[in-house]
C-alpha cells in the first residue's frame, strides 16, 4: 500500500514540476515581492545568519534575506526560475547561491541553517509530511522556520476550488491550504516544533481589470496554464468566465480596475 502511495506521489510531483515549468511563474512571483519582504522581517533575520529559501521560485525571499546581509541559499526544482533568480541577484549586486533541489529531499546535512524560509512554495509539495520533516531537519536546534502560506478561506483557496471544478486534483491528495492553518502546521511539524507564531495578513492584488488578471495568470501561472490546456474550447470559456466572476466578487476597486485581497498566513516556528 505504501509503495502505491509513494509511486502516486512521485508521479504527481513530476506533473507538478512540468506545470510550474510551463508559463513563467517568475512574472507572477514578481507581483508577490512584498510578502517576501514582510516574511524576512517577521523571521527577524540577522546579518550573517545562514538562510535557506526552499521552493524559492525566482528568488523573492532569497533576495529579501540577502538584502539583510544573510548568507543565502535558494533551492527550487525548476531550472528556469533559478536562472531568473540568478539574474535578479546579479542585477541587485547580491550574492545568493541558487541550486536545483527538491523540498522533499533538501540537499543539505542536518542542522545546516539558522533560518529556513518558504514563501508560497513548500505548500505545493505533494508529500507534506516529508517536506515538513525536511524543513525541520536542515534547521539548527533553536533556529526558525518562516513561511507565508495561502489560507483556505481566501481568494486563492477559492481560485483553486474553481479550477478544481474543471480539472479536479488527484484523489486523496492533501490540500496545500492545510499549511495555511494552525492545526495543519501543528500536525505537520509535530513535536520538533518548540513554538509557533502566526499572523493572518492580506496581500492585495492590483490589475487593470479582472479579465486582464485571468489572461495574465493563464499565460504565466503554471497550474492554471495546464488546466486550460486540459479543457476543450467550451470548457476553457466557462473556466475563464468563472475566474473573472471570482475576481469581481472580491474586487473592491470601484473604478473598473481590479483591486482585491488575498489572505495568507505568516508563520514563524521555532525548531526545538
């Protein structure tokens, strides 16, 4: 039974990697920079600390840590995003070691880092327990694990529910939004966690229109890009209209543009 589950999770991760490699998540990630900066402050980074950014994408959180004079390594399993991160670091004159790596098998020894961070990244690892164990393993005793995780009862939770009506997730796959709850975090980190501090924050997306946002995400956000590819023409149109309606339901701009909240959980856990 365990072998079947492992094979399923391996196949799912392979599909996820292809999804995140499609489009260009870097374009989406660039809109989320403020989340990474706030995360760096919440984790109380000190100059000289050794920091690991897991599922780093194109480097938002790695850059935030490097700006605070930390010694930074960023890992991701999408080479294109790592290349973008290297270009951003070079442009800003920051020294960051970007390496290919998997959140479920972090390529470092136990207790290698003072701080381990992940901003909207590790939550998508299919084997959540393994990913949580890896975050704890590479963090030094007394160190911190900082995360920014979408909550289940916000815009992004509703976004994934809407996508799921057209392209359902694999049966039995645990929701990434488990990471956006205190109960889920306690289950995942278990007794290795000494303390847990969380704060619900609101990120505000700002786009010229709801339709523009949907087209932008369709082009650049891998999971949505792949969802549209899996549908026929009528399905594509129906999903598009549902996504536009979803943004409009959240929209608070009042002037024809799209300005709406997307809540996430800011997490700082202490390693026992």
